[in-house]
C-alpha cells in the first residue's frame, strides 16, 4: 500500500521513525515534566489540543493525579475544592492555565509561569 508508515519496526525507536519519515525534530521544552489535565473546565477538543502540545514537546500527560505530576492544567480561573486533594498527593504541584500551554507551544519554549 502507498502512504506513510509511521508504525515502529521490530528494532526501531521513536528517533528511528522520525528519521525514516524525515520529520522535523521538535524542541522538548516540556521534557522531564508530568502534567495532569483538570478536565472539568476543558472541552474534549481543548484536552486533545493540550495533550498534543504537551506530549509533542516532550512532556507526559497523566490520566490521574500522581506523585510525579508537577503541573495541573486547568481552564478555570477560580480555586476548586478538588485542588486541595491534589495538594495532598503532591504538595509541590503547581497550577497552570490552559493558555500557558498554548502560548508556550506557540513560542516554542516554556514561558515563565
């Protein structure tokens, strides 16, 4: 069949596939960071877009709040009661607005928080 085969071969790594498909190397300014998307105030499209940005630029998106989550991304401007619960899982977690992820992605660098 014709078309692009983005499937991994038996011994291929992600880097091998990127080279084989001649894809541009993306900056990885979210590398080393795990994010949780607080979906109560995010549409499905916003969640998909944020996941694409975060993972595309090297970050990890967790389905549930976990100890390794450094940032919670929210679409709300007000404090939510369940944010307190997130702080019990990781007291150092930081809360970010959706716009920060979008703006950072547009600028191709992690902006000041």
